[in-house]
């Protein structure tokens, strides 16, 4: 049955691929972009099944206006996909205040404002689903991506709490966690000015791998998006959805290491409990 999807960051990467796949399948898409004109060819092909809206995640008023307008124009919005964002690379010491603020405002605060704008409208219509596109980087960390990880770990914590708050209203969430995927993420990667002090560190090694093109990318954008759509259309989707063998392996290893460390600390944890007289 055709649905209406609202997708941020629809002009490139996973957002564009998702928009194309959904339109091909007969769905309607409210596609948000920062610069109008980016989806002109798709608009000509699909007509009123594609509703293009300008939205800037760093401007809360732009977010609320886009979300409220979409719900007014369409009978129902079935799925909200919070996808827009970008990567920032650099050791923490290399980053400027402006780079830090923009990364957080786009990837974290912008996603929070989007979800908060959608919740009352989803409640009013009797429920709906929100897909938050995160990353394997919401569960693990690579050196050189500290601020990117801060935003992904942050939005995953926010979503996990909100999902519990709004479950009684028929609203549920999926946190999509793709591993390195063949999109234009790398081309749009913002890179801090490097410091010589980090050349021989792990951050320097990752920087060289990215620059030389040797950073391994196994994920396929088409298959990744198809898996997200399939999960979003299922009756009881998982809260977290690891996508790609790299994501599955790295997240599994990280969780196993944490569990082992936690088991080793059981005595210390128990000793912190209050002892009643």
C-alpha cells in the first residue's frame, strides 16, 4: 500500500537513493533539500508524488515550517526519515569552534528539532514511524571523527529515550546504523586543518587512508536503502538496524568488549550499591 514519506537530505547520498526507490515503488515523498532545484529531473518525472521542500537543519524555524506544511498538504505522513547530515574529520585538538558548533547544530540539534516538530503531528494523526539515520559510528568510534561520533552517539541516546516516551501514542523508531557505504559522504567530508603533531598517530593514519582512498568501503547504497525501507514497512521493526558486514562486525566486537569489561567490574559495581543497615 502506497505511503507518504518525509525525508531530509534528499538531494544526495542515501537520501536521494531512498527518494528514488520510494518513487519507483509508487510511494509519495516529501523531499527536503537546502538548495532548490536539486531534484528538478525527479520532479518532472513524478509530478505531484514528489513534494520538494526547502529546509535548513541549523534553522529551527525552517524545520518546523517544513514539517507543519507537509502535514497540512498531505492527509497523512507515514514515515519521517531524519537523514540529513555530514561528516567532520579531524583530531579533537585540530577542530575549530565553528566546525564543532556547525557539526552539532546539523547532525544532533537539527535532528532533535526535526523529531520534536514531528511528534505532536504524529500524535494527532494516531501514530507513525520515525527513521533516524545514524551510523555504526553511533556505537563505535574511529580516531579523527570525535565530533561526528559525539553527534551520532548523542542522537541515538535521544531517540532511545523518546521512543519509550511516545510508544503509547503509536509512534515508533528505527535507528539505522550503516557502516562505510558507497555514497558521496567522503566527498562532502569537512576536514580540519591538520597539525603535524598528529601525523604519526591513529588519527593521522586514518587521515592518510581517506586521502589515499584506501579506507575500506564495503557498503552498497542501493542495498542499504532497500534494507531501511523494508524495515520501515515491517510490522515490528527493530529499534536498531545495523547495515552492512562492517557495521555488524564492528558493533558486535564493541558490544562484546564492553560486556567483558562490565563483567570484570561486577564486584566494583555491586560495592557502589547503598548498604541498608
